[in-house]
C-alpha cells in the first residue's frame, strides 16, 4: 500500500518561511495530480495547492503568491515552499493525490509571535 509521509512543519513567526515535504513510498507518477491540503480543528480540510502530472499548477486564493508547490520525481517527494506566513496559515498540512489514498499524519504548522 502506498504511503505518504509529511514533514517540515514547525513553529514560525509571522513573515517567516517553511518548506514542507511529502515523501511517497512509490513513484509520484502513479498519481494524476498531487496536492497539499490544510485543516484547522473543527473545520474541513481545504485544498492549498495542486500539481498535475503534466505540471499544471493551481493555488487556492488565500495563497496570494506566497506558496510554491513542486516535486522531485527522483526522490518521490512533493514539496510546499511557504513564505510570508500569517497567523491564519496555522494548520495541519497534508498531502494526497488523485487517485486518493489513506491520509497520513500530516505536519503541524504554527505561526505565532
């Protein structure tokens, strides 16, 4: 069974940066698209960014040019570079693909002064 392991989260001050990683146990080519999501307690999981197999990229409106999604096929890893972080970016960040597989544990991002 394919597994996804997220990492790279942490505590950062407003305006800071983080790079999240999502390591897959198999080739990323098995997915038509791969995406980052985030979830805060009591709310639904929201799509943050998505990249298709062909490289087409989509960002949610709230990203406003601050995040960059990328991938490294050689490492079977998806990334999310986040800059200019805001308090409202605090959430657990998850990755998944299409077709979807069971969710991983996610990685906590906390933006706080």
